[in-house]
C-alpha cells in the first residue's frame, strides 16, 4: 500500500486541507508498515475454533447453513423476514467451500475485519490525504471495537467493509460521472443494503454527495445521474422486501419496520431520548476504547467530534457529514451500541481530529497552547495506545478460549451444555425459551420464543396468559429454558404454564447457575410424583 509522492498527501478535500498541510511529511512507508503489521497480527491471533454465542450470531449462522444445505432462507422451520440475506449468503458460501465449523467462520470474520481496516484507511486517505491517514486512519486500523467485533459472527464488520468499498465506488464515480461508473457504484452500494437494514440510507447520503460535487454539470444532468445511481442501488433491497412480503406471518420473528412503526408515541420518545444519551458513552468507547459512564468523562470526545463535524460541514464536506447525520437519525430508533457505528468510524475519527485541531486554534492565542498539529499528533498517539492496549485483552481471550469447537467463554458454555443435552436426549423436542436462536442453532430443536423480535415494545414479552396460550396451543412445548437473572419474567412464565395446566421439573445436568432447563409436564403428573 504505497502512495506516490506526486499526489502529495493524496489530495485532501477542502474541509481537511489546512489540517493536512499542517501534518505534511507525517506519512512514511515505515510508519504505515508498522501500523498494518500490528493490525494483521491482531486479526490473525483472534482466529480460533470457538464460538461467542449471541442471539444474532446464532440467527445468521442458522440461516447461512440452511441456505448451504439447500433448504432456503429458513429459520426454526419457517421462512425468515427479520434480517436481510447478505451475511447469510456469505456464510453459506463459506460453509460450502470450507465447512460449517467455527474455525471457518472465525477466519472469515478476521479476514473481513482486516479488509475493513484497510479499506477504511484508504477511504480516509482518499478524502483527507495520506499524512492525515497515517495518523487518523492508523488509529482506525488499530481500533479496539473493530477487532473485538471481528470475534463475533455478526453483520457489523462485514457491513462496515462493504460500506467502505461502496464509498470508494462513490468517490470514483464522483471523479468520472459516466453512467458506466454510476452503475458500478450503484451495484457496490447495493451490498450494504442487503447486509443491514440501515444500509438503505447510505445511497441517499451518497446522492447528496454527488449532487453537491458535480458543480460542472447542469442541475438537470446532476438530478438524472443521481436518480440513476439511486435506482441501481436500491433495486436489490426493494426486490428483497417484495419477496419476503409473500412469507407467512411468524409468531416469533417480525420485521424492523413493524418494530419501529408499531410503537406508541411515548415509547418512541423514550427510545430516542435513551439512545441519544447512550450514544455519548458508546461513541466514546468506539473512538477511545475506554468504557466510562459517569455522565461527565464520556462527553468531551463525542462533543469534540460533533464540533468537528459542524466545522467540516461549514467547509463543504458532503460525504461523511450526510452519512453520519442520516445514520444517527436511524440509529437512535433502537438501543445504542458501539458495534452499530463501526462503519461510521473513519468519518468520526476525521471529525474528532478536525474538532481538536479547530479547538486548539481557537484557544491557542489566549492560553499559549502548543501548536494544533502537535496537540493533534499527541492526542491520536494516545488514542492509538489506548485502543492497542485493549486489543491485547481481545487477543488474550481468543487465545485462551474455554473449548475447541465449542464455547468461547463461561457465558457461552451454559448454552452449549443445555443444547448438547437436548441434542442427545430429546432431539425432536420443542423448547420454550428466551434464547430461541442460540438453542435452536446448537441443538436443532424447534424453539418457541419468550422474547419476540421485530415487534413493538409492548408485544415483545409473553407476559399475559393469552399470549402464552396463543404461542403454545399449536406447538405444546416439552422444555422450558429460562434465564434466572430475570427472576420476575421467569416466575411470570412458570405461573402462566401452571394456569394452562403445566408444571416444570428442573434438569440439573443441563442447567447452570443462571440458565435453567426444565422439563414441562402435566401439572397432575407433577403433583402425583410429589
């Protein structure tokens, strides 16, 4: 990865030009090599043959392996409507080519993570120049949240990779606005839309960028070419939505649109307000690698980033600003999480750098601060060290996994224990559980969900007798797998089963301190045994 001297810092956009000029000469091939080697070593060392069990990961793996077996886009015995098919198709290809084992999936995620780091770095270089890239992009390449999430089989890291690739296509189409380049760019942009639902907003952010960048074209030509790009970008997403509309309604898996649009307005306000507040510590963690929730310490970095974004917008930046604004408008409709903003990190790091640079410019004359570029370099060296330090912990956990071909840690081990018992002793059982995706993936048993996805908040839990009766009347459950940590809901479910004439008997060998497996039996049978 080498940038020619002729391009200086690989030309920077006007919004970052002054900062790039002040950092001129910072890039060297040796510094870039060190950064890439550190990143490559980290991504290689997180590959093992264990699984970090999460509900979403189990869902993606189940769908991917279902496709690989030729059974279609099916989860738990029914066509799936909740997540787009992009990642399951990638996993299906991996399973067919390399096998459906945890090592193959972990290797896939590590390769995807490293490629995301490289393409994110190159994106920063194309927008802001190589001198800024070796500092700001270098921190992104070593980002803790990126490495950590590459240990999970989830959509966030692949989504980031394909977003970066698509944005490279956008930059190329901006420089060469032919219909051929726009078609290629639109096709690349279609991939993020098929990996995560919020990918549908990215083409519209790119459209804003195109319309503002093509000043040498007439407004009519800009409009026509922008619409052409948008149509190419969203056709696959529209076809997916049309296709899944023919699927039968599921009791356990709904849709994103239904989950958001079906909320009461008061719930909507509460969710948005909570997410806005939560994204301060989450953004701070994503940028620095430090998790703090004091109400004060986690605020400065996000505020500097926001200030930098405002400054970039004032200076004419129209790629990362619309992308960030549009995405956060959607992200606050659900609970906050660092993994959801990985694909925004190149832009956020640029905004943070600009925010620091402009802030020091403002206060330097009054308070005798060091030069903005010196403060900026020191700040990002500290950020790099913090992220790199946390990466050591990620690597340590990966190298000391609890099981080979099994659980990554103690939390995941409880699911494996229950699933192995079910697979050996009751492979055809129906399990009522709050972890339906994990239990179904590991055991193959049909599951009934105690926590529904893709539905409004007030319909998530089976906390009334009518709801419990409705989901169990057609498929009487044989087992209950419950989370004792949520004692109130655990007791509610058991009381509901009692009201329906069912009792429960614990299966000790398949239970942990927190997660408990119960055999469901007629209440009369249980009482006769007692």
